[in-house]
C-alpha cells in the first residue's frame, strides 16, 4: 500500500493519505487531495517536484532516545553493557526498517512505492537549492535581480 505524508495546504501540519484520495487535516479540518499516482515514483505526488531522495524510514528521535537511555543506564549501573545494547538495538532497527522517498521541495514522505530503493541518496547541494527556493516563495528572502552582478571575490 502506498501512502504520502505531506504538509496540510492550510496549516502545514502533517497529513498522511493514499494517492488519489481526499483526507481532512486532523488539526484544521481542511480537505487535502492527492492526485492518482502509479506504484513507481517518478515525481513528488504532493507538489510534482521531479527531485526526490531516499532515506531510511527511521524515527531519529527514537534513535537518540535509545542511545541516551543507554548512556544514563551506563552511568547508573557502572557498566558499558547498557550503552552497547542500546547501540546494537538502534543499529538493528535502522537496518531492518524500509526506505522512504522524500521530496526536496515540500519534504513529503512517500512510502510503499516500488522504486524507492533506486532513488538517489541525499544531496546537500540540492537540499540547499530548494531551501532557498522555499525561502523566496515564502517571502523570507529577497528575490535576486536578474541583472545582479556576482559577488566580489577576494584575491
């Protein structure tokens, strides 16, 4: 079963839906519609951006909590075994969970699609490009004039 977790069109809180369905937001009750999508992921279902990357579908907060719990137990019990067990458990969870496709532009998470493993890995340069695009779209960054001279270089 495929699903897409994306930001609500009104309040921007997380909404999860199957492609081709309309679901209400749990927070603001706004209707959010996703278009139909094939089982093979070619572009983002939520915003139609062609650039996606793969990421392990692992809750990073859970991983940090496991390691922190292991560190605290390590100090309390005066043994390194709780930390070692927490690290092994964290690693096993990370390795066994499936991949998810994430859109650079809207950060939508695409689960259950056939070709998620074939998506490229995260690229920081692409991420920064779309971060600046979002900042310009949201009005947090002044648009660059088309005839602006490049910044001076030292040297």
